[in-house]
């Protein structure tokens, strides 16, 4: 059981938009920075959003993040088949003094 | 450019210990925390702990307390993660990852597969 809650899967057609949610509590998302990671099979996870909404260099602006209260959201627009991956939200939990991740969301581009 | 290069795959028997190393380059080693994260088959990412290379201070996830030890060698820019009393459910890919400025993990090693069988 993960500390952060994500939907197990989402899907959409190429060119469409998808939203992935991440729900937590005040000790984690509510008072800490949220980051998002793209994980393709056989490769290392890749940071796509940090500081709730910022994109690292090289990440296209099709990826965007937001946070409100104890929830965060990753939006991906203009979906491409190459976006198919598992996506994880992550943050620090001040009560646990732990890093925490969501359970991951499998994105399928139909 | 920042690079994190991990040691190779390991196969261990239950009850044994394993050590995975992560050699860094391209940045000031003592300026950034280093984390360890694992990914077991069919599971999500799991945070194991972090080490502060400057001081050697560590913080471990409760799930691994007593079994995990993280160390660093500042002379060669390497961090190590040792896990003892291995069980079959420790079979996973283990990653080192550098912490960025906003509690994010901005650079990752390539991963090390540890098989316990």
C-alpha cells in the first residue's frame, strides 16, 4: 500500500490529453515539493516534473504539473506512442522522514 | 555532464548480503544527497534511504532499518548500499539517484539487478 495514491492505469488516443492524479496528505504533498517520474521498462526512471510544476531541460512542454492542497496532477497533451510508460509521483513525507512514491500509473496510448 | 554508474548484476542466496556501488562524475560529489530506490518485479518504486556525502549522515526507510547500510567514499566520489539477510522478495533493480534542489531525484544510475535465489 503506497503512501501516495495514483490510479493504476490511464489511456488515451494519440494526440489526446491525459491526466494522472496523485493524492496524499498534509505531511507529504501538502507541505513538500512534488516531482513526477517517467519509467520505461528496462531503463532508469526519468524526472519529468519537479517543484510541483517545473520541467527539467529537455522535457517537452506537453508535460505539465500542478498541485493543490494535498493532491498533485500530471498532464500530458498531444500524446505520442513514445509516452507509454509508468508514471510515478514522489515527494518527502515530513512525519515519516521518508521519501515516498505513488504506486505508479501505467499510461497506454491506444 | 552528471553521470552515475552502478556496479553489475548480482545473484545471491537467501540470507546472504549484497553491496551495490554508484560511482559519480560531472558534479561536486559532496554537494548533493544521494538516494537509493528499488523496483521489484510487478511493484512500484520503493524509497530505501539517503546519504549525505559531505557528512556521511544517513536516513533509512523503516522497512529496511537494521538491514541496509549506506556509505560513501569522498576520495573517489562513490556511494555504496549494502543490504543484508536477503530474501526472495528483495529481488529487484536497485537505483542510486541524486537529489536535486527541490527534493526531486534529478539524475539516476542505470540500475543494478539483484536476484535472490
